C-alpha cells in the first residue's frame, strides 16, 4: 500500500470534534508504516513552519491528504501559510521543482453549516471552491483526486464516522 501523509490544517484540533475524529479513524485503520499525520497546530502554534522538515515528509509520501475545516470558503490560515512556505519554487514547481510529480493530492474537508446553507443561501457550493487547489496540483505535478467533504459538522453527531468511512474507502481505492 502507498505511504499516506495527512496534513491536518485545523488551527485548534483540541477543540474539534469532527476533524479530530477523522484523524483518529485514519490512525486506527492504517499503521504507522503506511500513515503519517502531521498536526500543524501542534507542530507550529507560532506559525513558524519548518519548510525543510515538511518537504522531507512530502517526499516520503505517495498520497498527500489535506484535512481541514472550511474557514471563509478556504483553508484555515495556518494551512494556507504551510502551502505558501512549503510548496516553494525549486521544490514544488519551476524547472527543478519536481519533488511532488506523480504524487496524489486528496482534499478532505468539513463545513460546519448544512448543505442547505450552501445550496439555497449562497451563490456557490463547496466544490466551487476547488479550482485554486486543482491549479496547485497541476503546477506541482500532483495528480488531483476528487475531494471528500461533508456538510453539517456542527449539527450531525454521526457525520465524523460517515466522513471517515468515505475517506478511508477513497484512500484504499487510490493506493491500489
């Protein structure tokens, strides 16, 4: 099975029910030889990201999962800073930036509001926020995978298990 690297972008994982439960499910399913979870909130509470350490983790992985809650239609600021600091020219893109070529990029994210909020009250639905991530995958030579996402993280107590099951199934599928 492929080596899976999960980058947890929740800024306060200790206060998260959904994202913390998803990570726990992944750790229960996959052993440490297959799965590495990097909790950015624990590693970099000061936002001082060790780009070289993160790049080494990326090089060792075949599948990269960005796990996060949607904040203002995007990733939380710590994960955004991780993307900016780690996916730098010469490593992730540019004439010599080929370290991520052929790796699979999978986004797994949660929205606190229910689907009705996005479908009825807003001009765009969650998948509409993905083009920037698709372009990031293309620029860095990663293979874009359809994301796993869930609405209603604040209201559905069973949602973490459902989301985890879908994410695990997707990881098994793309690692074959």
